[in-house]
C-alpha cells in the first residue's frame, strides 16, 4: 500500500536525489521537483521503486512555478500529501565588503524564501492529510561565523527560525516541522573536491569522525523522520556534521 505523497525540492541530484530514493524505497510516492524536471540521478534497478517517482519542472524561487507544480502533482498522484522536503539550495561565496546585494538576495531567495513559500503553498494539502511532516534541509553553518559566507550562513540560520515558527503555528493541524542541518557532505556534485587536495586534508583534521558524510547519511535521517509517528518532537534542528560544529 502506498504511504502517500512527499514533495522533494532539488530532487534531481546531490542530497535531494538520495532523499528521493530513500523515501521511494520506504513506500512513498515521491514528487521530484527540480529546474530540469529530471528523475533523481541514482542507479535504481527496481522498477517498482522507479515507478514511485513523479517528476515536475519547478523554479522554487517563483511563487507561480511552485504553486503550479504542487497543484499539478496533486492532480496527477491522487494521494494525500503527507510530507514536504525543502532541499533545493544555493551556495555562493564572496567577501562581505564587496558582495553585491543582488547576489546576497539570490542566495536568500533560493535558500530561505523558497522554504517558506513551498511550505505555505503545500500547507492546505498537508493539513488535509490529517498528519504530515515538513523536513527542511539547513546547514551547520547556521551557528557558525564563516569567512566569505555571510549570505549562506544567514540564509540557513533563517531556515532554522522558519522551522521553529511553522512547528509552533501548525502543530494543531498535525503538521510536524524539522530542520536537518548537515555538515560537509560528499555528493555527486562535490565528491572530487572533498576527497582530495588541501580541503580533504583539512576536513580529515577538523571532523571528529574523520571524513565528510555521504548523501545517504542525510537521506536516512530524513527517512527516519517520516517513519517516526510521534508528534511530540517538532521544531528541532538536528545537526548531522560528524561532530565538527561542536569540536574545538
């Protein structure tokens, strides 16, 4: 029996594709929203799992695009919307003294405004499901001061704040909201830079567990948040960084 539909933004590659696969393996229909509208870039041989993917092209920074994507998806799947994973994001580095306001706003639009917007648009469907979960993908940068990352750090700190506010406001509707904050995660997009050279050596020293995490680490935590049925935990930020964010 299908467990219902979960929307995942930024689902075509990276962490988002791993999340989409994990949820499909667990029996959910996964609506994969991305700019390309492509299937998750994962090697999935089981046709039953692949059949649980529904793809939709969507620009998460545009209200009309997100609204249309959600409405179209709900018509197509004919299932209750039991979850939303706000995963799409953008990481641009620049000096605080010279970064353009346009670039700062671009990061905030993709990483922060899109989270609030997608949650707001999905809210009526999540409420009507009689019990649903939103998982936002933040970052452990939300509590750090990182050079050349003012926009990114601010955007992810705001995701944590939005998560707490929505958790409080929508708890009476049976909607739980969580914020998963990964540290350095190796994906198909950055694995080469994280596995060799000076950055790799730096992270081996800085991360207590000895190396960056994998996309699957994030995906399995997100999957767990959709399988734990208790509604008493909500609004929390869960750090998944190998202990780096607390290490001296």
